[in-house]
């Protein structure tokens, strides 16, 4: 996959069809016509051969490749799959896309839309009563959406409103439960975000300060999104042996708030744990509780290295964390706690990789397991982790190899599981290099499913995979004018070769773009054209169904 230089304007050589307009002078001439295609329309129905055409930002024709169809631009798909644009159900691009609007790591996977806002969200972004950060001048979610569209973006972006953002806006980083007055203040912020188009309430219950919310408090906050047809999306409290209880809590919140729920990046450390989780979700759905999930196709997760430590040592932020890690008594207690979990792989040093650091002096540890870092430093692996966190002021990123492949495949087969890569959009710098070191999921999630789990291993069918990546995702968040190849839908379209599409990113060398995606259209405009990323920025804000309620 080659990347074009950023151009001052999108330059495309137009190929005009010479055939006459069918059925007389009243026939339509299209803007883009994709012919000789294997159409996978996003419904899950079997593929068929035909053509897809657009006028402006909408799909105007899907059907047989009639000989008289004509367009300003004709793309011969040459037997490749034409599908709706892929939807990343768990992104973190709300700020990165402002810095790198071309979203190269996303569009080269065929992604045309993202839903973000897992824990934090673009708004609220300041404490109440304070002046906005000049880098982020918006004062509402609607203001953020306007800023995004003015700045320009290659993909469409929607968002949840994050519980950590609303909590910090009202309460700061305190660890106590909110008062009734503070709950009402948070509710007012959530209500404002929903009126501006948020798709629901997002939370990460292993992250401070959201971890301090009780189940009852989360139900009360989620009730603010219910009138706007919003839902509750959670990185659940436990993905280890407590997985079943964490799933039960999510079901309880959905039922208590009277709305739908989405479990973020569903995964398990063993097949029996996943079987139990799937059974709980199926049972809830049979009882009329609308709960779904998303996943990424990797057995390793990624977050901060500090996340391996229990909550008590993380309280108060990075400065407090660093201070505690310097205390020998604290270190001794932590090593005992970590050792108790290491046998099950939950926080094993042998399964934890240092992925990215901020301090230049620590760069040599990137891509190294904690056990190897400890040997290099002449330390116990956990002591090495503590000292690296101290030197990096708590900002070190890590990858945890602790999940089960059979469990991953079982989740992938479920009809209620969509796809979310849990990574923000990345674009190269002026030299063509990616400066951020990420988990491979940032570059390869969607092609990996199509290449490995569809083509190579036949875990799921092509049509089933595309449905997960498109209509299922957008249906979940109440956006019903995208996600299908159907006249009248917005023209988000991906063209890929089912025989070659594959991820190339690895844990050791993650910044490698996927291959096999040849064309990507966002709102009818190519952002990938014959394998090359263009300079176009046709993306838009995606507003949830509650936006129509705004006066």
C-alpha cells in the first residue's frame, strides 16, 4: 500500500464511460460507477456480481452491470469485493484525527467510520467554570463536531460521552462516591451531549476515576441517555476470572436503565470463560435485554503498564503513583499481589511487553518482555517495571499476552459481535514514518479478520464478516443511513481483493500498513484510490438519533 504525498487538492484522472445512456434521455449519469464487482451488501446475504454507482454523497444504484450505465468516473473492480465502508466500533481518534486528519492507518484497512468515546470523550474537556484549553476551544459536543468538520477528516466520526470526562468535569480526580448534586450535574452534561448527537454513555471500569462508580450510579447516569435512544458501552470491570460477574453487571445496567448495552472488546482468558459469557448474553437477549459486544482479532491487549497494578496504588494520578512506587513497603505489597495473579496469566511478567515509552533513555526496552527487561537491568521483572514507570512518570504503554485464541474464535462466530480495533487514527509524518508505536490492531484489525479468519481458517464466512463490520455496527448505535450498499444510503464504500487482503503489522514492528484494499470512498469521495491514500477529507460528524430532538 503506497501513500501519496499530501496534495493541495485531490487530483484524480477521470475515466468517462463512452456507452450511451440506457433507456433514452431520462436515464441518469452517475458520478462514480464501480463495475465488474462481487457485491457483498452488508446484510449478510450471499454475494452477487454487479455494479454500484453514486451521485454526490449517496449511493444511487446497486444491481446488475447493465451495458448502458454511464458515469463521470468508472472503476473496474475486476472481480474484487465491493462492500459498505467498514465501521470501527471502538476507536480513540477524537484528538489524533485533529493532528492527522488523513487517518492513514484506518482508511488503508477500509474503515470509513469510527465510534469513539470509550472512557474519555472530546467533551466535556475542562472542569466546570474553567476556560477552555486554546488547543481544544469547543465548549460543547456540538462545538467539537463543528470544529472537526471545519478542520477536515478522512473518515466519519461519532462518539459516546465518557464517564471519566463527565466525572472529572464535576468532581476532579477524587475517589469518593458522588453526591446527589454532583450526579445531577453529571446528568446535565450527559443530556447536553446527547442533544448534540452522542450515541450513548461510554465507560471503562478498570480505569480511574470511572472505576469508583457503583452499579447503581451507572444505572442512574445511563438513564439520561435512554430518552435519546442512546445506550451504555463498557470496558467491563474484569476480563479475567471475574468475567461472568462483569457481564452480569452490564446486563443489570442495561435492564435498570431501560436501554441497550455494548460490551467493549469482548475477550476471555480461557474457552470455558468465554462460553459462560456467551451463554449469559444469549440468555439476556432471550429475555428481551438488548446487549451486544464488539471485539478485535488479537489475543493480546494493550493499555498502560500501570494498569497491571491494583487501583489503590494508582489513586491520585501519575505523581502519586510514582511516589508510591519509590516506597519499599509498597513495592513488596505489589509484588505479592502480582505474584498471586501471575500463574493465571493475568499480570504475568513473562506475558507483558513494554510497548512504548516517553523518555528517550527507556527506548531500548520497547518491544521487550518484562522478564527480559529485568535481566537486562539486573533486576526482578516487577522491580524493573516499577522503576521504568518511575523513570517514565507513569506514562509507559504495555501489551498483555493473556487471552485465548479459541475464546476469540467463539466470540467471532456470534451474530451480535461487531468489530472495534481499540486504537486511534494514525498518519505518517513529513518523512513518511509513523512516530507512534501502537498495538498491531491499529493497522490490521479488519484485514486480519478477512485474511486470516475468513480466507485462511474459514472461521466465519465473507458475508458474515462484512455484516459485522458494517450494518451491525451502525445499527447498534442508531445510525441507519450508512452501513449498507443500498440506494439512498451515504456512499461509504470499500473495495478489496478477498484473495490478498491481509494484515502485516506485528508486535515487534507494528507500523506496517495492511494490503489488499484498493478503493475506499467516504461520502462518495475516494480517500484510497487504486491503493494510494489521497488528500481528500470528506468525512463528517456522525450524530446519534437523539440529535433530532434538539430544539
